[in-house]
């Protein structure tokens, strides 16, 4: 798997960058981002830390030793990403990213071209952020006993600061709830993957394992996608990443009123943080969500800090390193491989 990921990344880099990353041994399970900025230092996020990269591929914290990304590196990398047909990816570029084979997402920035107040395209692309796709199967086992009720799930909100693994946790929850496990029959799940990060579809096919009973709308606004799923795919659960807009909130009420269960994520540090945002405060005050999972990266990415119910009662605290409430489903979850 690691060698496959390495090949997927190296083949889209310019010849010079390919030589740099091939000259040093990298654990591609720890490599998270490669940032290319024209005429600026080459930077990677590796094992949750930022490093500059030298011409010989060494990671360093000294900027002056870094390889400087040349215009040719940007140009060649774009050609390889798009298979020499950048115009064929206009729709994706308009959204600021392209998803490549393996589910890796390539963020793009440059001069934005507007037409009638709408983004038509992005030209003179000078900034590229390659975010490697990482699945961590089984990472949701600790939370499963708290979000399932018999053969149904509780409406669940994952609260997480940036880079704390909320999408990784959400993806694994979708996979396991879709496939099912001892004591829990798999549910039909509809996913709205607005930023193509959950399923990471490439040419319409999810590159990540999101379960056998999962349907997905890729690159679709959440507010539209949730309603489309209800009308077309009859899901038992709808899953979305990074809610927050007023349109998102309105669509959530439609999901709830149709009898679907909802699993969503949001940026934040705590429930109090969420309450400070007008639209989200209403969801909390009306107890729309029955479970809140708060993440941290204090010890490791994706650490489960606290789990609350809709009344704010603590069901789990990481500090205790033990479950403070028992559920009938817990034994079944423990049987998972």
C-alpha cells in the first residue's frame, strides 16, 4: 500500500521534484502534505510537523537550506496532474482542487477569473498543495458504542480543530456503519462529499473504502446534496463534512424531519465554541444532535477527548482512559477485527 501511494505521488511531480523525493527514504504513511509555491521553499507536513526539504531530499527546519520551487516545477507538475489537458479539469479547478488517482487531493491557487460575479476559472496557477489521502481503518471503534442505539445511530456531531483527524474518523464511521458488524446490521448511507475528501472519488469511483451500502454525491454543495439524497437514494443515514452555513443548517432540519439519521463534522474546540456561532447554536439549544464527539491532537491525531450526550452529560473522557458509561453494543464492537 505504501509503495502504491509513493508511486501515485511521484508520477505527478516534476522531474526535479521526483528526483528530490526519490533520493531520501520517506514513510508515505507519515507524509501528509507537499506544498509547492513558485520561487519559495519546498515544504512538507510530515508526521504532523512542518519541514523544509533540501535539494537532496533531506527534511530540515532551516529555511536557507531548502530547495526553491521553480516555475518549471509548477508547470510540469500541473501537466502531469492533468495528463497534459488542464482544460479538461475546468470544473474541478473552479472549485480550487483536483482529486487524483488514489484519492489524493491537489489544491490549486492563482489568479481567479470572474464572470458575472461567479468564478469561471483559475489562471496562472502558482501554488499547489498535495494532500495525501490516508485511511485509518478501525479508528472509530472507541466511539461506536456511544453513537449506536440498537440497530440505529444517534444524530452525531464531530467537533474538531484543524488537522485533528475529523474526516478520517468520519470516513471510518461511514465504512463500519455501512458494512455492519456483529450486533449491528449495515445501514444504507448517503454521503455528500463537497470537497471530495471522504470518498475521494477519481473519475466517479471512490478511492477510499466507504462501505458496501454507501452512495455518494461528489463535489456537491452539502445543502443541495442532502436533499437530493433524500429524494433519490432513500438513505438511513446521511453523512457530511464541515457544516456551518445557513443553507447547511436548513438542510439539516429537512434531513431530521424526513427520519434520516445525521453524522456531521464541524470545526471547533468545544461545544461552547459551537454555541458562539448563531446558526449552530440553534442546533445545540434544540438538542438536534444526540451525541457530540470532541477531538484533540494533544497526544496524537484523532484522539477522542470527550463524548457528550444532548444534555451535556459526559459519556467518555480521555483523561480517565476508561469508558464512563456502558452500552449493550460495546461487546459487539470489541469483537471487530
